[in-house]
C-alpha cells in the first residue's frame, strides 16, 4: 500500500471503499440495461495480466446474459449521498471495460474468488452453486468526478495504479 493524495488517491479510495456499482450492459436489441452489482478489486499484483473488478453473478440474471453476448460494459461507482449535502458534489467514477468469465480453477478465477470473498465473506455458500460464476471486468478508461467542478478522464495506467491497493492516509 502506498500513501497517495490528490485526485489519484481519491480515485483509489473510492474504488476500495465502495462495495456496490451500477452495471450497464446492452440487451439483445441494443437497449441499455442497468443493475446493481457488488464488486471487489483484484489488484494487478495478484495476477499481473488481470487487474480488474470482480463480480459474482447468477446465470439467471439478465445482465449475465447481456455481458456474455456483448462483453463491453460500463460501471458507476459512487459515494453514497448524505442528507443535507449537495448531490452534485458526490465523488464518483464511470468506468468502461470488458467482461470475461475466468475458467473455473484458473489463476484468474482463484484471484477473483479470493478478492470477492475477502470483501463479501457471507457470499461463500453462493460460490458453491453451479448457477453462479465469477466475472472479471478489465477496465479500459474512466471519467472521475472527485467533487463539484473536479472532473477528469482516467486512462489505463492510472486505473492500474488505482487497483493496486487501498490508500494509506497520512
């Protein structure tokens, strides 16, 4: 873990502190579909070729079928609103990436499983169900809003650093 401030540190903190994202997929007609998904961060250091966000999805979920047929996805990760605070200043990041389903028992599958269960230990029984599978979302780029008037594009190199680990506060 590293101490990192400014906007890169804010992005890293957001991805490592939030546990839920809005997942955008496209249905068979090309219509957008958004659903809520719990996610975990799989750092590049664990599987250097991976570095992703891990999901655990049911084969019965509409978004699972969508991402199998069209692997391009978008995710929105945001800090929750606070009563009385302006919602326009909420820290958030919109991410674009590609979904893959790691082969069971592969290094990528084990990395996704370990990261997901570290964040969601209560989900362990669901990992035993045949209907559920892990999804690795490899991030390509993003749009980070750190607060009102603090918007910027984020490329793959910074996303790799953001996935490296949580921020240590000074």
